[in-house]
C-alpha cells in the first residue's frame, strides 16, 4: 500500500461506482465484475473480518478499493456516479448498516442499480401467490412480486445479460491450487418457505441414507446461514447426521485454508448434492456431477433447466446417476456489456421509484 499526497487540483477523472454487498461471496462477485472495467469501484463488504480475507487471499484489481466501514461509505456517498446493490428488495431482515448506506444514496439522488447475488432472486425472476404474507418468514411467502428499490437492473441471464461474473478467464484469488481430499459437497438453502417441513425431512433423510451407504466417503455440507434458525427443521435434524458428514466452516466441523466460500468448496468437489440455488451455476461451470433435490414449490424452476439429475426421495438418490446440470442460464461475463449498461445509467435520468420513498421510512 502506498499513500501519497497531491496538490488539491489533481484528482482522478474516472467516474466512481459504489458496490454494496452483504457477504464475502457477494464481494467476490463485485470484484470480479469490476475487473477490466473502465470505472473505479469502492466495494463495501458487510464484515470487517471478511475485509481481512481480501487483504490476505486476493489480488484486487487496480480500479477497486474496499471497505467494511459503513460510515466511511456514507461520508463518501456524494462522490459516486452510481451505486450498485446485490440486494434490491426491501426486507425486514436487511442489515441496518446496508440499509443506512442505501438511504444515503437515495438522499444524494444517486442512481441505484440492482445486480443479482443469486440465480433466483426477488425483484428479478422470483415471486409467489401465498395467501398468508410475511416477507421475513421462511414458512410464509411474499404473496406478490416484491418490488426493487433500484432505479435500474442489470441481469446475468435475461434482458441484455452481462453473464455470470465467475465465468471468466481472469482470477483474483492468490491461491488457486489447494490440496484437498476427495469429497461430495452438499449445498442447501431450505430457509426458502417453498421447502415445507415434509420437504426438509425427505431431503435430510435422503442425504443421511446416501452418506450411510458410503461410509468410507467424505461429505461436506455447506448450508445457507439462514438455515440455522430454530424454525428450520433441517437445522434440528443435523444432530442425527452420519459421522462422515461434516459441516463446512472455520468455526464448524471441517475447513480448508483459503477456501472461504461455498463456490470454492464446489470447485474442488468430486460430486455434489444440492437444492435449487445459485450453486447450480457453479456446479455447471466446473462440470461437477450433481444430484438436484426436486420439490413441488420449485418444480417450475426444475423443469425449466436444460438438463439435470434430480431426486425426490431417499430411494431416488441411492440409485441416481449424478450428472453435471445445465441450467440454460450460464453465460460468460462481458466487461464491455457491464460498462455499457453502467454508462447508460449514468447518462439517463433515473426513473422515479416509489419503493425508495418507502425505504427512507422503513
């Protein structure tokens, strides 16, 4: 790091973009998106310890700065030409620091762009018709398409797509090659209310019986953090897991140095078992033989995929031939298209968005 003083008249002429993220995986997506861009980026990561990960395990692009201090972001808000957020819908469970930054952007009339943090996401391609509505619940739904508070949206997959940021030749990780044992990775996110208790029970039973049928093999479980809630049946069943299933994380059962995201664990896996999620893109990208859990609530998504090996029961999984999924949504990332769409946002007048006004008083 080099800190230099300059005379007041000399400032960078590049337009600056704020990128607001919620976790390490999203911050990595932001840095990969910024790589080779003509813009300068400040990436906010909502965890001081994960900022340290970037200081030690990543080589940031020259046009990227990073911070975990939300007050610094708020102080600098007025310098940005646009703000990008990985979460564009108003939610009762949004982190208050994340919320404070978005409110500052709205107050400064900065155009807000939503880009996905997931393959299936509120405000893009995900809605429901629940009759009992609770947007903070994992047992009730939103009931309607939930609006975004962003002025613009950039998509990975539809409507002039820029592609998946991890699908590119360039890397930003310092350590690409790690030695790991052979394992099957399990990725789940049953905190979605579409997974009823029956679904969660069947999924757990299927995984447990499959692991018991292969006692000499290693299984590593990367669960969504929200699955640890007491209302999630799967969380309460983990105590019954076979001894060859290990929960992944430095504070859990097993951890490999420098592998800090679920995407890392997928990349180095020999096989995978997963629910419907963004992880499908990474299984497809790395051609990992995968079994995908089928549930009624997500049947339309399962059926929209080009190719998948799916299971609905423990018996299905035991006899299933795992294959690499083909989602139909995986596209190489285009820095040129990404920059073009940001430039269009900066030059256009941002359309009014009533959800922003709601956001200021939420």
